[in-house]
């Protein structure tokens, strides 16, 4: 039952009277004084009452301001402060998913204010001055408004200011450069085309207005305008976020752990789609890779050299016109046959698309113009005339117009029917609409003016691309990678970091390489778990391949640990691995082969990314939040929970300085070598070295290296076991699905479980398999590699059968084991048909 409570006081009424009197005086004093008054930040009046409306509560102020607090779900609270008190918005949220009401909100009044209780939180609202404070259920303060500046309005829009503690760390905002810890800097949300961007440049291509604090909370600012965030650059004791337009709507996300906050953000904005299994392989591209013969030559080059590769990209020049999805005449003799031939050799082709139609493309341009499918110029009412980097002036397709979707979908389906497997959506800022391009603000979209739509333009495009693909290709998993995006992009697409590298001297791109680690880790924290950097750096002409070789090799060694791995460079600068000399080719091949061997591990974490939003590339603090050494550590990262990767990012390095958290860590490449954690180590490196460590108690599943993902679908699954301490269990569940359909969204999958319990004199092994919703699992041989440290006495099945001991190689189909003395590993082969579910390795 709704209840309205009022507690007006005499002093409150006096303040209202004097405030109105001051405004009247300002008005009477003339327009110039009035303009000065607009620059003064206005604070809302006092809170004097509230009304409960189901799962939300509405607070009234002594001026026109009102505030809604809504329990989106347990641990997520929506805050909407409206100075007009109408709670009207131009568009529904582009990022936030609709939700079911969570039940009534419990509110109580105190002399000082109001208290709201949820299962996890206590929220206190102070009446005068207005202030919001969030506590956990144990009364621990999580977040509070800074003094009386909880909400202010002025000539620049609306701002919220919160207290920032001296030891508070802030992480997030998606794909941003610089330090992982955002404290001390300010940032802007305005999707921008920034070729060869600097290591501290802002803004970039994507706008993800979500961040987290080490104090156990996250904030998502649900506003699409050019919002600003200041994390103590202006005032050390506070952070501020604000908007020049739209609504002041933000969501408070309770953790208290970072992973729980990320899971809440995923609940709020949607689960990431999974790539097709082949999308997690290696891919090759270049700016001028736009013709059939070059595509065939590159494919042949990979297969002749036995370097694994799954994808070859075609950049925007593949199409006859922007954007009619017709193959360029003279560049392709028979594109359908090219595509089918490449499929036979294990390759998939991804083509670029831009969100515009060139005026030179008269037939399509007239068609779209007559149908009203372009953004218009508010000054003329005609289609906006957009300069474009290539293809001449264009019309900007208005993807906020619902009628555009089927029209665009029919066009893009033409090449899917030819055999193309997906798209990368490029230039979706839209390009040449950076802050200085103020004329673009005259664009009017179906959903509103460009200042509101700019940051979500790419998102609306990617939504159309994916939804139309799924409509026209039922139950087929899409591959789509994008440059410009907004929060919620993970529901439709994957990401890459755009045009990195040093454009003036490609060999001096070491700082840009190092910066990509931070950019990638931050992207992962912002709901972009499937991400890539352009291996080689994209920018600049490569004039000396030998001089570029070392940087290319190091970028490759980092890039294979990007969930999506793509070598790409601008223009006709070729970046195939074999062009940089034999040593670089060998190092690159080894790196790519390492990625392919880890596919079962990577794909398992891809499913976790879908379920929970956790990135595959993880900043160290995500797995070790209590370790102060990890707070701003961006020269290394966790890849999943078990592997620590420390790419070499220094030129001519002979040593890599690496931090190992508490515990014991094995060198993944030389597992007989272990290091005690809780310390920095000096690790010797050469050109072929990728420092990778695995923590004690881990199990890392692998498969044989293939030339493309699942070339042999019946491969043997290997469990690499790094035993835990006595009386503890090392375990892993390998996730599998068909890798091609969307049945994973219906939870059709298999999980193969492995456990190894350490005792004083043995390892007790358990194998299991779970089938979900009738998924047809492949029968697999299992190879178990246990780093025992010494030769076992015998290996017995749980049924008491003694396994035959072999030598260094075991014939396929034989239940047997041997001991690898060089690596101190016990190797056990368990054929699929053996039916063995458990065994004991006696030491």
C-alpha cells in the first residue's frame, strides 16, 4: 500500500521563500546577470517526503527535483534524479535489459532522513543537505555523496560527486589507455576515430560508462551523451561524473568482490555471445587484403609452412561500393569458388562493412534516401552529407530507424549466401565525428539528435547486424567484431582496439604494445571478454622487415593470448609471420601453436565469459585482490585462473621482471622448474620466450596442435596436472559444445571433469562426464600428464587393474603409462572405450 510522508519544517519553508526571492531578483536585474547566474551550480532542495510504488520509491524535494530508487535486483539499485520531477526520457535504455520487479522496497523515516533496506544493502538518504550513502548489511560504508554535492545542475548539465577515500582504487570505463587504476585522471565518453592513438589519449572508440572500486561497489552511468568522469584530477578527495544532456540515471552495483560486481554488470547489460569455436583461432588481415589472388596466396602460405590459421579477413576495399555488399569487379574472379576452396582447406573469410552508403553508389543511395533510411541534416531536412575517408561523401545509415533493419539485413545476407562467415563492423563512431567535428551535431536520427545517439550509433548498427544474421541464418553462431560501441555491446559483438601503433616509425611502437595490455585488460573489465589488438600495431609503413621483426614477434606473443588473435596492418603492409625472417617466423609459429594447444582451456573460459561476464584476460588484482602488488600491475595478466602470462614488451630484453603472487608457480614451458610466490623474479628471456606460469594445484587441458580448430574433431584430450599440496585436490571441468550453433544458449553441452587428490604417497584420479540437454559428446581418449617429481611405483585403476608400463611412446588404444624422466612427468593414456573412471598413481 502506498504511503506518503511529509516532515516540512519552518526553516525549510523559509529557505524555499528566500530561494524564490533570489531568483526573482536575478531575473529583474537583467539578462546579463541572469547569464552569470546560470554558471552557478544549483543544488536540489531538501528531501521532505516519499512514496513507495512497488519495487521503487520516489522521493520529493522542496523544489521541483524528485528522485527514484529502484531495486533492479538483489545487489543492483537504480538511482534516477530528475530536476524537473517528471521522470520522462526520450529513449529507453540502450544498454540495460528489462527486468522483473523485485518486490516492495522497505523504507523507514528517521529525524535526519530515510533508510532503505534490501537483502544486501542499507541505503540512507539525508534530508538536508541531500546526501545518499550506501552501506552493506554489516553497516560498512561503501559509497557516499561528497558533502552536499550529491547532485548539482548548471550550465554544463548535471553532475554527481562522491567521496573517494585516500586508499580507493578505481578500475574500468572499458577500452581506455593509461594506468589500470583510473585514480587521478579524468575521462570522456565520446566515440572517436583516433588513428595511431597515444598511450594516454582519450577518448577512443568505445564508451563503457562502468567502473568498479576496491571498496566493493561498481557504478554504471546509463547516459549516452558526452559524459565526463573525474576520478580525483580536480579534487583528490572526490570523484565526479556528469552529463550535458539526457537523464541522471546511474546503477549502484554491490559486490563485494570484483567478480561479483562484473557478474552484476553482466546481469544488468547482458551476457556476452560466444564466438564460433574457429573464431578463437588465429586470423590474418591487412588493409589492402581485398582481392582473390592475394587471399589464396596467404592461405597457401600458412598451410605450406604448417602455421595454424582459421580466418582470413577482407578489408573494406573488397566491396564494389560502400555499402552494397557486391564483390569488387576485377579483384575477384569467382568469389563463391574462392570461399568454397578456402573452406576445404580449413579457412573462414570475414569481410568488413561500413555503416554508410556512398553517393557514388547511385542505385543504393537513391533507394535509401527515398525511403528515409539516412540520418538527416536538421538544417535542411535532407540526408546528411557525410565526408568519408574513402568512397566519397556518403549517407549515414540510421540504424535507430526500425525499418532499416530488414533492408540492411537483406544486403549483408548476399555475401553470407556466397560463403562469407561473418563481419567486422568498422568506422562505426561514425568516423570523422570526433569532438572537433561539431557540424555532425546537426545530424538527426530516428531516435533523436546526434549528441544523444553518437555513442550508441555503433551499438545500434551491431544490433541490426547480429539480429538480422540470426534471423536469416537460424541457429547459426555469428562472428562479428567491432570498433565503436557502447555498454551492452557484448550481446551482439566482439571488440578490437582499433588503430594502435607508432605511425611515424613502426619500429618505435614498443610503448604502444605495452599500452595494449592495459587497454585489453580494461576492455575485459567492461564487458568485452572477446577482444583483440591488431598484431603488428596497424599504424605506419613497414620499410625494413628485419628491423620490425623483434617488435612483431613480441606483439604476436602477446596477441596469441588475446581471446581473438589477428595480425593486421594498414595499407598494403603485409604482416604474415614468414616475412620477418626465419627466427621471427619460428617464434611466431610457436606462439600460434601454443594458442591452438590451449583451445580446450580457452573454450572453457569462453563459456564462463558467457555465463558470468568474466574476461579471459584478467588483471592480476581480479584473481589476487588482497595483494597490494597487483593493484596497478599491467605488465602481466592472468589468462583464466590457472595461467599467468607476462609478455615481453621491452626492446632487446634479456630479462623480464615478473611478479608471482603467493603460492608455488611452475614454468609452463619447463614445468620441472618451480618458483616460490610472493616475490618479484628476474626471468631470463630470448626472442622465442613467452613467460607463462601455472599455479600449484592447477589442471590445464590441451589438445594436439592442428592447422585449424578441430581439424581432427576426435582429438585426444590431455590434462596437464600440477598437483596441489597433500590432502588437496587439483581439478578442472572442460566445457564442450558443437561450436557452431546457438544451442549453447539453451545449455546444450558436455563437461568433462578431472580431479587429482594428493596424498602423502599417491595421486587419486577421478574422471567424469556430464551431458546437458542431450548434447552428443565426442568420445575421446584421455592423456594425463602429472608432474609427480619422481617415478611412480605403479598405476592402478579403481577396479584394481594394474596398468601396463610402457616406454616413451604408447600405442594408440592401449591403457598404459610411462615416466618422462627429463620432465619428471608421469604420462597415462586412457582410451575412450576403456571405461576407466578412476585410478591411483602410487609413488
